[in-house]
């Protein structure tokens, strides 16, 4: 009987920003410091649980108001200016793990808003997403957020538009929106677009598409709250209808394996490598001889 081939996508796993945030948290916790994190450090429940066992305490903004003279980590998504002011007033030491790409985007939007407060600052992003809240905060909450192509029709094309994107949005849809605005903007109005999509994330789209297309079954390991994960999983599903989004190995169903010869395991920028490896280990007893082909497994 032919051996089942299982491959972990070498391009999946934490992005630079998430890796840095987790490293900073681990360093503080290993020193025995009491550390709070404002919001989930990453949109992956199992990784959050691992850090919780190390001592990380996750809080929301309301709980932040109750704290005084403690250490609070700001995750990679970033925060609006009022969070920094809130912390300063309460003697809170911030460990700022905002992703450098997000931080640069915040500064650009702030500078644009300060220079042209009467213009429409438009952000292509998911409403309510932590990164987007931080970006909107740079404009005193005046920025317009559009989540999908259809939302672009609500803009006032007689006024100046400065267009940015959440770092993890679809590059293809971003350019589609740009084309629409260019076609409809008034000749008397200014339109400027700024490609602020993280290339480390954007480049995963074609890579994960190729990965998903070469396997009979794709297991996309990801927390269901991950915005980036949803975009990448949808791409897997587009090229391979036998793709399944799972949060961990316990969600793998044996019926998915029927008639399958190759399995691809991949994930989002919020998916830890150890979790994908755990899914591989879960599958090993189902393979002939009790193991998968080690040559087919990414390092």
C-alpha cells in the first residue's frame, strides 16, 4: 500500500511582528515579571493558552483603566494614541511590540491627517480589527473604513481621497478599489493611494495557492478570529475544494482522509509551527507503518 505523504508548508507560521511580540512576552515572563497583554497577543487560542500558563495575563481596555504601576505589553497590531495617554496617566510601563510595518503606517496616516484634515482618509480594512482601530485613532476617528470592494461606493468622489490599507488585506482587492476610485474621482479632487500591505503577508497568497494545489487534502491550521487566516484559507479553498480550516488536531475528521494520498498542512501568520507539527503527529498513526514520509515534511 502506498505511503501517505504529509507536508508542512515551510512558508506558514508567525510573521516577524508576531514573533517579536511573543519573544518580548517570553523574555519578561522568564524574568519572573508580572505582565499584562492588552488583547490576545495573537489570534490563536492554543498559543494564547501556552503563554497564559507561563503567566501572561490578557486584559481588555476597560480592565486597563483599573491598573496602576504595572507592565503592559502592546501586541503587534498596534494601538491608538489614547491608549498611550491612558497608560501614562496611570504610571503603566508599556512594552511596545507594535509591528514596525504597522508603526510606520500609523505615522504616515497621522502625518497625512495633520497636513490635510479636510480630506477623506480611507482605510481598506476590517472594521473593529485591532490594527484598524489603531490606524483610525491616528485621525481622531475621522477615517473611513471600507472592508470590501462594494463599500467604496459610499465615498464622496468630489472630495480629496487618501487611500491606505490594513497591512494584511488582499493586494488584488486593494488594486481593484484603486481602479474604481480613479475611474470615478472628480477632476477637481486629489486622489492618492499608498500600498501599505505587508509583503511578508501578501507574498504568502501565491505561495499558499501553489502549496494547496499540489495536495489531495489541505488542513489549514488557524484561529477562527484571524483576519489574515480567513484570507489565506479562502485562497486554499479556491484552488482546492478539499481544504478544511481547523484550530487544532482534535478537529481533524478521519473521513477526510478517505482516498487521500497527499496532505498539506499550512496556516496563517498567527499559526505557531508547533501547532502544525502537532497536527502532523496526530495524523501519523493513520499512515501505513505508523509514520509519514519524513522527506515530505518541511524542516
